[in-house]
């Protein structure tokens, strides 16, 4: 019993050059397509998340309204539900899973929309963090299909500092005694805990910890927050899936393809969709400075920062409703156009 | 053959409650005391550093002038030269080294100045990072002895976010296969590399990496910088010494003692010295916001931020001379008063 559907793409050539005999995309649909198929919102997943982790913002009084829109969450490749290191068969086990890029994600999602749902134009692509990376890939690679973009706490090309942050996470995880250089010989509890603790320092802001804002989310202490929210989240994940998604994130660059050949200005300039780019004022790895630089290269985009002490997690479910209201307002104004 | 001197304090009760039969302080003197013994500058060491790592800023045309001042660098406890886990004898080996606090550092340094050098008043205490923590401890615990303070990229009490950053470093290091829960059964190369990579993300700013500023320091790529500057630095250190100094840093709080009993406002208010507090505008763990809050509680202090893209390493030797000029100017104006 699952609460989602699966689209089997069959034998698929991935951007890394490997052909997998079967690629599958797990997705969930919230709400219904209208007769014109003009009300689809695509909402890709963020790092380490599955659809059930991010669908809290779908609701008639939340950011994405399933009464009016048909919202589709495609689970990103590597997240444990769609094709991932943890569910590949031989020979792609034990450290041999092919690398996924966002090109692979967008390509699989485009087939899902066209072949399964019969959708040619997307009313809105909405995404946070790695989900936001996918929205910008959509905009650059399929400008004729994407009408609107709302991208929060994200980037079109992963910045050098962001890459270093991710390399630090990867180094912490693969320091575990169970890492043999290619895979883990058992569940790397120690490595995942280090991974989680390092991550917790980056994902929120200094002010978040200075002002004990974790208390608003129901935690008793900073340690309670790190253990239950961060260690708890990552200990239940497959570590090879986590490494796979880190690589996708490090490599994320909307211009790294045959169309734009590394020209970020051209790739951002190709995005026709009306877009609102929403960095958090306190995000430590998707910085507001980077978003400002990228947004200035997009012809039809507005930079609308979220003023928040929640760092990269601005707008997330445990926050006060202020951040959510800012995003809700942005989505509403986009969809009204 | 050493280039420094050692002061043996004999049997010493540490603030953690343990009596060590011998405590020693390694120190180096640059320049000469004048007849009035009124020209002493005390310059404590920062995290992981020994005197030879930080004496580049001593020079007649640098920040601290040994022609006019007698500059003393006391190596902090735990740094491998002064008493440290790596040089304790039984029973203080194998994870049983007593914890050091800055109270222990200041107490040992005070005895050095009084008993060995015969100095009762200090013209200036200068320090960066953990060295800066010691300057503020000096100011609060010996207000009658400290005439001036220049503290860069530091805090009087380690902030919650800063603690989490340090816990992340500790977690990365102790994830190493050689960690048995109490000590390392061999040199933890994998753990030290993870430690270094995580640290490198925090110690510089996002802009430092965005703008390839490592190139100014002679590195060929970001990876070259991380491997040679960061892994290279930490792989040569004793890992138990690194853990010891992390604990000292986490616990650093000028009010955590019998005098101030946790009242930070009172402790900062007790500092009589004329002080200049110099956070870096881009420091990710000793934030300018924290420095501003603390400086506002000091009656005789000025907040003078260093505008730099070097993050926590503003003013360090590999930088362009701009940061150094700002600090040089601050020290000059302090000493002229």
C-alpha cells in the first residue's frame, strides 16, 4: 500500500551516460486537472524529502490550493521513492548507482506530464531549495511550457561556498567506520549523526539559535531540537541516497547542458516565465547576494526576499505563519496574472 | 631545541576540580620590557594555533611593534606546547586529560607575568578568536591590571550557534573509525579531513568563495585551498588537543565564575580597560550582531567592524593588507591614549 503512483519510464539514458533498464518516478497528485488542463502546478521535492514531507503547504488556506489547482509532486531521483541507489538492482548496487542530474529529473517529469497527464503547459512550477533548482531548470529548458515560477531559498547554479558546505556534509558522513570507500557495510549511525549536526548549524540562522526560536516549534532545548529534528530526520534515510542527492545538488547548474554550454547569463535570460525569486534574508548557503545576482539576469523575474530568522528554512512548516504568508502572497499574485 | 620558554607552575588546581601535579605554560617573548615594566603587550593564542602560527603580526611595521613593546605570547592550555592532552603523563592520558577553561589560562598567564616577568599592569591585551576570548576574560577578571584591549572576531560568551558549529566539528572528528568513545586508537586522518573541510566552510565567507579570493593567497583552486591550507593545518595536530580546545571554546563565558555567577552584563560592565571590539562584517560564527550586543554592555568600549570578505579570518596573514591596516590603526590609536 502506497499513497503515491509510479510512472515507469522504461530503459532510459541518463545524463551521466549510463542506460538504466528501468527508471521510475514516484509522484502524487493533489486536486484535479480541469478540462483545459490549464491548472497544473508542479512542485518538485527538496533535499532528502519525499512528497509526504513537503505536502503540508498544500491546502485550501495554505500556499498551494488543491481546490483550484491540480498539484503534482514528483519525487526527485535519488530520494528513495523514485529510482535511487537504495532501490536499484544489480549491477547498480554497492556504490554503482549512476549519478542523477536535474536534467534527468526534468526530463522524467516532462514525460510524466506529457505521457501520463497529457499536460503541455504548466501554470506554476513551485519549489524550495533543491525543489527550487528544478523550477529554474524547467524555466530554462522548457521556456515555452512554464508560465510562472516561484522559487524559494535556491539558486540556478550552486555557488562555490554552497558546494563546500555539501562537501563537508559528505566528508562527515563518509568518515563513518562503515564506509569502505564505495558503500556502507552497515547503517552509518555515527556518520549520520555528524551529518545531521553539521547540517543543523547551516540550515538555520545564527539568530535562530541566539533567540531560542526552536522553542516555537515545540522543542525543549537546542539539543532536543538537533537530536529529534535533525538526527531523527537523517537516521531514517538511506545514506547512499543522501550521497546521491548531494551530488545532484553540487552539480546543479541550469546552463550545464548542450543548450547553454555553461553560459549562465544565457540560461537565465532564456526563462520566459514570470518569476518571483524568494531568498531568505538569513540563508547561510543560498545567500540573498547570490539570488540577487541571478535574478538580475532573468528578464521577467522579481527578487522578493523573505525576511526571516529561520535561515534556509524560511517558510517551512514549523515556522510561525509569517514566512508562509509572504510566500502565499507571492504565489497568489503570480497566479492572478 | 625550542624557540620558546616554559614556565612550570607546579601542582595546580584546575577549574574543573582536578589537581594536576605539574602544569606548564609555553611562552615566547618578543622585544624587551622597559625599566618601568609598562610596555607589556599580552597576545594569547587562538584555536589550534601555537605562537609560531600567530607571530607574523609582530614587526616594527606590523600590528604589534617589538621595538617599542615587550610582546608575550602565552600558548593556551591544550595547544600541544603548554600542558595538553598530548603531553600529559598517566593517569591523564587516553581521554582522561582534565578540561581546561579560560579561567585556567588567565590564572596561569597572570602568574607568569607576576612571578616570572614581574609585571603588574598590562599595556594591551590583544587577541583574535579564542585569543580574543582571553582578552575579555582578562578585562573582566583583572580590571585593575588591564589598561587596553583589542579583541578581533571574538565574543565574551560563546553563542549558541557558535557552540553548534563546534559540536559539528567534534562530531565529524569523532566519527572517525579510530575513535573508541574515549580516545583515538590511531591518527584519525579521515576524521581530521572531515573536520578541516567542515571548518573551511565556516571560517571564510560565502563571498570569499564566490569571488575566488583564495587565489590572492596563492592557491590554484578551491580544492587546493581546502587541502593544503585546511587539511594540511589540522592533520599535523593532535586530535585530543583539538577536542580539548573545542571544549574550552564551547565553555567560554567571562561571567561563568564565582565573581559574576553567570551575569554577563555585570562581567562586561566590570571591564575598565579602554577597548576596541572588532568583528568582521562577514564572520559566520562570531557574528557582528553578537559583538554589537556585547559591546553595548561594556562601559569603555568601541565597536569597530572590519569590513572584509575574509569572514572569521579577517586580518589574517594571507589577506590583502587592508584588513591588517584597519587593525593596525585601532591598536595604534589605543596605545596612543
